[in-house]
């Protein structure tokens, strides 16, 4: 076995050393590009997922979401529950939110929306929306008759600039009217406009919770409590901790809340990715096959001579497979260098996606998988033509 | 060393059968320098291919170095060629990517020799064929005669029981041919190397101590004779 490897390695080494350098460099380059292609798209998908996850936590949900008990409309003792959860170790802040359905109207344009009532001082400690004001300022605890809204719903006077339904260009200082489903009608001064790049948040309307309590006539109610924990990524453990501290309401993690949307996104990307992977690997297979095929056909005679002097065909085939593996290894290293260049560039000048800037995230597993699949398909693509030629009758081969 | 009985080789060319060998029998002893002679198309190469285990006869029996070689598997035949036979082709058949030295020691490396061992043996043999200073040259840097001497050195490296040579001088001018034939004669005389060589050049005849004459795939006759390597005939370069 190892005796054989010594012979194959010797033949492969000499062929690489003294063979056609142009073909060699070209093949290595193609493998490098295939490798980049295998890793690059998944790294962008991973970047999108990371961005989306950050937005989910930072603008939509915090880490955990406490919702009403089963069969109940609301959390009816929000104050007590908020204080209780705040005291649980590892919890940073809790923001009670009360929502009410209604129709938002501005200069004749109406949109159905849930209006979210928040305690601004608490909300600031859970989400980062207050830091993303592009106009005016955020709500204060005592505000009534005031609202902050997202850039998407505020919209533009020119509807062609809007990506979704909007009120057609609301500015700070304008007034909007909300007709709640219970019949109450309120006029709010727009105090600020924010842009978080999170789709759902930028389409939202915020007022203070005390304002909504007046509208609904319910005090101390909340539709949900958003919980921020000291560490990210431990949501499952924190959920159990909340239960163990006697919370009887339903506790969800942000992952559960956003699973549907991010699932759709990743599934769509997975299909694109699969197609791209298959195309890349097919290119690698075809290139390696052609290179080895031409190589072995050109050396039919030489292969015949090697067999005539007593070298087993198996060892000759292995020498070609070894050459391919060396080409792959060098190609993967070159590809890795190329990729790190691309990643560095895209970190300095990120791709602008609708959800915000996306940084490529190269995962080690992806790299290992790509290298492994490249090696496997290339080895097979090299083996087949070498095996065909090495299996020929000696005299046929030598005759040429 | 070689016992052949009724060796027959028929090529099937579509509907036509070409009988290249029509039942050839002979024996060759250890240490002999035998010439297989005959006109073009008489079946010399076909016979040598079979003796050298590069081809299989359609019928017949063949014993080489005490082994019934027709009963061997593909793998055993390959091993047998490596360890016990040397083959010299008309057109040298060197591996173009390898240097002279590498061409020579390849068979030794395949056999499992250590680096020191195969380098030493290959250098010795390269000196023996008079190309000590050409060790690192590749094929394209060597003349035809030099290439053929490298090919002979390659055939010798594993100290084979028999060396076969199929018209090794056919592509060389007569002066160069003579040095090659002298080399074979010297190997036969000094090392007792058994050599079976194919030729159709009449002036080669005096190098062979025995000649098997082939005609139309049949042995026409065998003659023992005085030869250069036994010092019976002048003309060889004495070493
Ligand atoms: N591969 C082959 N297919 C068909 N016929 C062949 C083949 N090889 C040799 N022959 C025929 O066999 C006969 C003997 O050929 P060969 O042994 O090459 O003769 P020599 O070496 O004496 O010139 C010739 O008639 C030749 O045409
Ligand atoms: Mg011939």
C-alpha cells in the first residue's frame, strides 16, 4: 500500500514538476475560483441571516417576549409582572407594550395599523429604536397627543420612492389621525421619525402606553413584555429561568417569533445556493476531467511503457489522482486567499441590502465542506479518465 | 531459461484471421545471447512480445525462468516483468518527464529499494553503459544512441533473468548500432546476462551465439555459431 503510494507520488511529483506549467496554473486558478464561488454565496446568506437576527433582537423583540396566558387577551397585571421579571438574575430590562388596532390617516391617505403603546424610558433599555431617529426626537414618558413613526409608513411625497404602503410623506410637526377600532379618534403630533431598516419596525406607529390606556380605558394592561437579557444566545435557558421564577404567562424567544420569516429567507437562499453549488462543482468536474483526459490520452504510450516495465495500472491511476489532489489543495489555498481579499473588501464597503448593510460571514464548516466536496469530485473526475487509459492493452497503448 | 512449445498467435482482423505465429517451439538456456532473425512481417516482434509477457499467445505452452507464465494473473505477470525481465524497445521508450537516472531507477523504486540503494545501483549501471555524465539529462537532451543506452540500463536495473530487445538498433546509424551491439555482447560475456534480441540486419548475425530463423510465423531453423561475445569473431570493442 505505502510502497505503491511512494511510486504514485514519485510519478505525480515529476509530472507536476516537468509537465505543462500553463495548464497547471490555469487549472489551479479555475479550482480557486470554484472554491470562492462555493463559499462566497453562503457567506452572504449567512450575513443576511446575522443582520436579520440582530434586527429581530434590537428592534422587534428583545431577547424574550412574554405574552398573555392561554385564553387571555392581555397581561392584566403588567406592572407587577414587569417588576418581578426585572428582578430575575440576568435580566437587563423589561418593556411592557400595549397594542391597539386602528386606522391611521394623513391628508386623506389611510392605512390599517396596530398602534404600539410603550413606556419610552423602559423601551429605550430594551430596543435600540430610540437611537435611530432620522428626524425629530423619541417619545418621553409623559407624552400624550404625540407619536413617533417609522420611515416606511411616513413615506415620501413621491410614491415611486416608497417600498411599501405609506402615508405619503409625513414630516415631523405634521399631525396624523388615528381612528381606533373601539371608535375613539385621536390626533397626534408627529414628534419624530426613525429608520431602523427592520421592515416591520419601520412600518410601525408608537405612542405612550398611558395614551393607549386612556384610549382603551384599561389600566395596567399589556399585550406583551419585551425582555432584554444580559447575554445574547441563551434565550432557551432564560425562558426556563423565567418559568422557574413563577412566570405563568407564555414566554417565547425571539428565534421563535421570527422563525417563519427568516425560515422563508433562508429556504429561498438555500435553493439558490444549491444551484450555485451544483454548477460550481460541475465546472470543477468538467475541467478536471478534460485536463486529466487530455493528459492521459497524450500519454497513452507513456502509460503503456510504465505498465510494460512492470508498474501496476492502479499505481499509474493513483499518480493522476494525486496530481489532481495537489492541484485541488493549491487551488483551495489560492481560493482562500482570493476569498479573504473579497471578504475584506466587502467588510470595508458592505453590500447594501434593503434590510441594511450585509457583511459576508465565512463559516468554517462551509469552508471545510467546500474543500471536501471539491476534493471528492475532483478525485473522481481525475480517476475515471486515468483509469480508462491505464486499463488499455499494453501493446495497443505503446503503438500509440 | 525459456521453453516454448507450439506458440501460436492469431490476430482477428474483422472477418480475416492473421496467423502471425503458427506454432513455434524452441528452448533458450541461461547465459545465451540469442538472435531471432527473419524478414519484416515474419513474426519476430509478436514472438518477443509473448516471451516478454506483453502479449498472450492464442495457443501453446511457455515456461520462463522456471515459471509457467501463461498461468499467471495480470498482476502476477506485471510483477514478473518488473522483477525478472528487462525489455528494450526499438524506439527507446523512455519516460520523457524523467531524467536518465530517474528512468533507470524507477523500476528499482517500484520494487521497493531504498533511496540509497536505487541511486547507487542506477549510477553504477549508468556508468556501465558509459553515460555517467548524463545522469540528469532528459530525453530531449540525449542522442538516439544515448537514449537507447539509457533504455538498456533501465532494462538491467533489477538484475533481470532475461533481457529482450526488439530491433534496438533500427533507428540508429551503423556506427552507433555497433556500440549498442558491443554493449550487449559485453553484458553477455561479463555478466552472463541472458539476452534475446530481434533483428533483421544480416551484419548483426555475428553477435549472436545462436540464431533462431523465423519465416512466416514458423521456425525455419536454428544455428549455433561463433560470436563476438565469446571472442570467436573479431569486431567487438574489447573492454
Ligand atoms: N496488432 C496486430 N493486428 C493485426 N495483425 C498484426 C498485429 N501485429 C502484427 N500483425 C501481423 O502479424 C505479422 C507479424 O508481425 P510482426 O510480429 O510485427 O513481424 P516482424 O516484427 O517480424 O516484422 C504481420 O503480418 C503483421 O501484419
Ligand atoms: Mg517487428
